[in-house]
């Protein structure tokens, strides 16, 4: 089996006494595509936000490539994150694609992609631009380098945001409902890109409501409900589950 | 007094007016950003102090503030007020007053930015300073330009308040000539000068807004 890139152990997260994640355990291996499905409010986004360090956990451990981002303190009561400087080092490990893209509207497409490699990774500008152009042509956007985000369709914007994340060579790319803000035709072009990345063995964790896509592209599927992992397994295992809740949920979303 | 002398005196006054205008903006625009940080500070003491400062600046007449700043060294510290301090007092009073207004404009702009922009920057590994200066501030500037334009145009007219401490800006000069010559002509001419000044300011601000219109 391939190397473990990310381990989450006993993750707990609360928002003002509302428990949103409860004892979540998760493992992501290199080259694997893991989909997270589950009803609205089950904590899928919160889990991604904890993994991408946008949100701090209230309990548990997060380990990237064997290095702890956060572990429980000696008394085992509180999680302790590594220092701010060390945290920055972990930003190499992951990328995140948002539901609503979050491109930087004042930058051209090219600059959206090159800004972080140049100013965070100190890559020479020419090299960053060359890489950005490669990514753009891979994603079918070669002619959009000089456009501004407002000039693009939602599907194009989402592909640019994927390119922006890929430009930093993340070990794992997280997607939070990458197509929910898109019309069906535009959804297709974004899913095509994700499929192509899967074929290149990009490690991805995808929160999605696209059931047939999840079934087709994933190696593993996590079904979440009420802040807990209710089921974990291969697509076939999940889609043929005899658990009432899972059947009901999948049935509702599939057509 | 003949026309050319009058125009010359008024033009000299105009130069002082322009100096007050430029220096006030030079100091109050950055100071306002600092003040807005204080206003948004998580430190309750800093936040409260800044709130009080802003409310005093906005709640009392600028003319009164000018007088206080001008006489404070004498009444509070028993210092002799030198003639050159007049101009300095005007710049201090205007700068701290306009900084308060600009601070509230900045704050409105900063708070209107979607959280997602900060998060996208954070996930890409930008530092907080990079995020603010590269991602947030340029977008904030575009959003607040119309409000800033309003303040800047008000400032052109407010410079005339410097007359209360007898700084020889254009309005003070116009009033003196008008009194000496018993004529409203100097005031009319000053009015025309102010109008043209503001017209130019409005054109400049439009140019700046156009510069930022390359994206939506
Ligand atoms: N910042 C927050 N403050 C308070 N409560 C929050 C916050 N973020 C999320 N929650 C709550 O946590 C729960 C889980 O939210 P989350 O967004 O993770 O669900 P989700 O599975 O992503 O749902 P969806 O499918 O609708 O996106 C919800 O009850 C939500 O109201
Ligand atoms: Mg969500």
C-alpha cells in the first residue's frame, strides 16, 4: 500500500457547544481519491477546514507525512498546534478548491496562479509563469491567461482556481463541493478536469453531492452524518450498503 | 488696489490652500489606515480609545479643533506660540480630523471584504501582511474610492476654516482684501478659484477610479 499522506485521529470540533465533528478518524494515502458525502450540516466542510488549517480542532491529531500539525498536550486534554512558523511549512502539503472559487478579482488569471509560487515559494517569475501556462493549457484555458476572473464563466473560474492550487504542487488537493455553484453544463467541464487529475494519480479529497461522479472517480468513500463517519469503504461497498440512512441519502441524490 | 495685485495676493493664498490640502491628505490617508486598525483591534482598550477619538473628531466642529490645537501649547504647556506654528497647527488639526473620517471609510471597506478572500490567501500560504497588502487593500481601495472622493472634495472647502487662526490661505486673504476695499469681488474670485480647484480634484479622482475599473 502506498504512503500515508494525511492522518486525522479522533478529531473533535465544536462551535459554541454545538459538536460538529465527533471522533473523526481518516487516512489519506498517496494517489488515492477519497470522496466525502453526507447530508447538509453533517460537518463535511468543517472537516476540510480543519484539515486545511482554516479551523482549529478542539481535540485530536492531524498528521501530514508523518509530521504532527497538532497533537494532544501531555495531560491529553487540549490539542497543541505547532508554532506559527512551522504551520507555514505545512501549507506545502495541501491545496483547497472552494465552492465559490475565491479567485482574486483584481489579478489576471495568470497572476492568480503565479502570485503564491512567486511570493510564498520564491520561485523565479519566469518559471512560475511557464508553469502557470502549462497548467492553463492542461485545463483547456490557454487563451485565458490575460483575462480577469469576472470575464470568465463559473466553470472557467473554477478551473483557474484548480490551476492556482496545483501551481504550488500540493500533496493533497481538497475540494469543497467544487461544482455546487455551477450550472449542469459547466459542472461537466470541472468534473472532467478532476477526472483527468485522478488519472494522473493526484491525491484528492472531494466533498461532493454528485453521487455518480463520486462512485466513478473515488477509491474510497466516506459517508458522514451528524459529525461522525457513519461508513467508510470502496464505492461499491458504500453504494450497495444495507444501512438504511445511506441508501436513503444516495437514493435521494441519484437520478 | 488694482486687479493684478488682487489676483496676485489671492493666488499666493491659493498656494497656501493647496499646501494645506496636499499635506493634509499626505498625513491623514496613511494615519487613517492606522486608526482603522486600532478601531478594529481585538484589544478592547485600544479599540475603545480609538472609538472615543473618532467620535470626538466627528462630533465637534473642525473649527473648534483648529483653535484647540493652535492654543493648546500655550494654555496647556505654557509655551510661547511662534508665528510659524500657525501653519503647523492647521496641518495637525486637519490631519487628525480627516484621519478619523478616513479610518471609518477604510473600516467599512475592510469589513465588507468576503472572508473567503482571506481564507484563499491563507491556504495558499500568504502571510497576514501579504494577504492584507496584496489581496485585501487593493480591493478595498476600489470599493471606498467614491467615499474618499467625497471627503477630498469637502477638504478643499474645509481648508478655508484655517482663517480662524489667521493662516494666510486664500479665504483669509480674500476676506482681508474684501474688508479693506469694501468690495465683494475678492470673495467672488476666491469662490471661482475654489470651484476650479474642486473641478480638477473631481477629474483627478475620476481618473483614479477609471484606473481601478479594469476589473469588477
Ligand atoms: N463558523 C461556524 N460557527 C458556528 N457553527 C458553524 C460554523 N461553521 C459551521 N457550523 C455548523 O456546523 C455544522 C456543520 O457544518 P458544515 O458546513 O461543516 O456542514 P456540511 O456537511 O459542509 O454541510 P453542506 O452540505 O450544507 O455544505 C452545521 O450545523 C453548521 O451550522
Ligand atoms: Mg459544506
